[in-house]
């Protein structure tokens, strides 16, 4: 079975760091775009960061310079290092694996991109 399991969320003060992890199983890791989405109550889903199958990294403008995405292919784990957190970063964060034809929509069409991909149940990040 395919499983993506996020961890590392929690409550953090504004300006502080947090690192999210996503453990994958049953996924051919390198064949997908891997990355993170988030959704806050009452707001649309947002693409946060992604690594494509060629290793190219991208970020939403709102997190550039503050968040760093990385992955450990050997251990099938994806990370999101979040620094200088702001209250606007509060949301539920989801790890996702998206088939390459849909990767271009990560930031332009996040809801559809998220729905077609494999995803975890999410981890809550609250910045106070």
C-alpha cells in the first residue's frame, strides 16, 4: 500500500523554526514530483514547495528564502525546514507525490494537483 505520513508539526512562536518530515512507503519516489501543500481554515489550498523527478526545486513566493525542501531518497523521506515562521504560515501541511504530467500545476492549480496525487493526512502547524 502507498503511504505518506507527515510528522513534525506543532505550535511555534513567530520567528521560530520547525521541520516537517514525510515518510513514504509503496511509492517509487523518484518517479513523482514530491512536495508540500498547505491549507488554512477558510483559505484555498496552496502549493508550498516541490522537488521534481529531475531534482529541480521550487517554492511559493510566500515562503522563498524561509523554507527549504529536501529529500532522502535512500530512506524515502521528504523534509520541509521552515525558518522565520510567520502567523500566516499557520495551516495544515500535507506531503504529496504527484505524477509528472500534473507537476506544472503545483502553484497555479494546487487544488487539482493535490487531488490527483498521493497524499498524507497532514500535520498541523500553528504559529503564534
